[in-house]
């Protein structure tokens, strides 16, 4: 029998011991009347009045000194030392000794008391078991060192690491700061389908599943409802946004996941220029409200979101770095540039994929914050052509610490142009490019009824992970793990 099995068996015996005394090891209700943080906040008054309070929490550590036991209780708000005296508790003290372990949840009634060492404590007059743990939590000082085990038992990682617990709170503040910013500007929060007949709004490989009731294959969405939200622009709802989960059946990296949270918003009667101003303002607001600063050190770049934002021209950068003009280049020229840069050219290289590979080599050198503009039309099938140069689109990407941190554009609302671009994307898909966009002709039909000039923008939780300067898996609460064999 392993040590873990021995611990479990010993604790099962303690449950039996409690049961024999008519004590439920897993009662449904606690009668606590204060959180620990509130108790500590009112400690001086409570101590002066000797007013009994009932607290509850998990025992994180236990220390016994003769007839005195010290237990550190944690309820998710704060910690406090609970003191148990044998001469005060009598038989309840012995029951505590015999049946209580670290990891158990207990309820303690007592009075505020300052220990001899000056520590704010709860001097117990009675206690009650709330949850008997069967497994022993790891030692707080050492935690869980193996990364796979940390992610697999994330609940323990969070329990033992306050930094991760704080990250979860910051994550909530991050999305709510964004949500509040949009709500204050009359955006309506919407929910759009997660299961789709055709995927739209991005170039990505989708997950496929089968819908039994309709007996058809469907896709998990790869955007936060882009084509659906633009249908709402057609429907006369001028400002919408959605914060939701999206799914892309692609590779994993420090900044890529298969399922993650994204925000997308759409604003009628606006273009990408207005969108750039809004995005910058929103990022500064989020940084200040969530992190209390606009200055960050991310992956070797020192960045100030409140400072000057650069403007990067896509075509100029590619000419300077690789001596090709993406507006005029042929596939052969792009392949040659890839070879010179020692980039992988195995398999069929399309103009779109080849140019994108070259661009990503440049992007990693740009610290930002800044806006990338003037992307060729063939790189963006959903954006409106630039009013001065129809070879490029009215699109921007936010560049931060060598990565894309949000994208927005003047939405294409010409149904004829949209149909042609969908047809081209579908031809790429039919030729084997499973990341090319599907032709959603029902969306084109909606455009034929008329969609006003519209700006659209999307940003994922990658921004949150970058502002923390963490691996994106680390910035998720429960990252996906392969099952143990």
C-alpha cells in the first residue's frame, strides 16, 4: 500500500469514528456569521467586547504544544489562527486531536484574542467538522513542482499559490473592465451560436462534431460571432459585442490555445480610424483599472500603453526586410524569400500563407504599442477595401511585444465583393488549405439587404496573458490536459 493509500485509509477510520459519535463528517450547512477578512477588519472591537463569532475554513497548518493547538484557517478571503485549549474544550479537544487533519474544513466559534506573540487569533469555545478530507494537501512551502501535475491538479495549485488566485481575480476584472467600457458606450451584449453550419470570421481549422437531432456535422465557432453580429447590423442594432469562448483546432504554443475567450464588438456608422482611437482608449482603461499602471515589461519589451503608439505599414516592412512587394509579388518570389530566410517551404506555399510567414518574422521584432495597417486585400477577406488604394484593406492589428494583440477593420458591406472573396477563399479550401474561410452565402444574402458602414474589432485573452507576462496556458484557470494513461 502506498503512502497516499495509507493516509486515505487512516482518514476513513476517522470518519467512522465521527459517525460512531453521531457526528456527520459532511454536513450540508455552516452557521458561520462572518468571513475571516471581515473578522480581522473588526478585530479590535470584537476583542474589546468579547463578542463570540463563528468562522469557517480549511485547515492549512496544524501545530500542537501540549494542551494547546494552533490551526491556520483559510476561507478564501483571508487566514486566521484558531487556538484550541484542552482546559476549555475538554472532550471536544480530544476529539479534535483524534479526528482532525490539515485539509479538513471546520467551523469554529470563539472570541477575538491576541496571542502571546501578538497574532490576531480566534480563541475557540467549540468547533464542528464541515468536510473531512481524504487526501493530504501538499506542503505549502514546497507546493507542486511538476508543471503537468500543477495544471492537472490546478485546484491545489490555486489553493497553495496566492499569485494564481490573484490572477483569477484579475482575469475577472479584465473582462469586466472591457465589458463596462463597451456598456458605457451603448453597446448591447449579445450571444451568438457556438455551433455553426459554416465557420466564419477568421482563418482557422475548426473542430467538427455531429448534431444527432438534425443528423448533420456542425462546427464549433472560430470567432465570437462575427458574421452573426454583422447580421445584427443589418437588423438595425447599431452596437453589439460578445465575450465568449471560441475554438480552433490548431497547434499549441506560448500564445496559442485551442479554446479560449475572445471579445468581438461591432459599431455601425464608424470606420477603422475611429476604431483605432477607441481600441487605444479601451486598452489604457483596462490597464489602469485592472493592473493600476499603463507601463509593462513583456518578453523583453518595455511598453507604455499611455505613450505614443507607432504606425507600421505592412508593405513597407516587407520590402525593407525581404525585398518583396506583397502587392505585386508572385508565389515564386515569396517562396524564394522564404528560402533565403531559412523558413520552412515544405508542402504547397500559397501567396497568402507565404506572405504571412514572412510577416511573422518581422512582427516578433516590433515592441509597440502600435497599429499595423495597409494589409493586402487577399490577406483579409472580410475587410473593406481602402478608399484610396483598393489593393489594401482598411484594417489594423494592434502590435504589442512582438505579437498581434487585437484586430479591427472597416467591415466589407459590398455583397458582390464579399461573394467574390468568399469564392476565392473556398477555392483555397478546396485545394487543401483547411484554414481558409468557408463561403457563407447566407451571410452574403443578408448583406444584399444592406449593412451600414461598420467597424468591427476583436481581442482575445492573449492580451491578458501578455500584460501579466505569462504563458497563455498559465493565464487560464483550467488549461486542457491530455488524460492520464
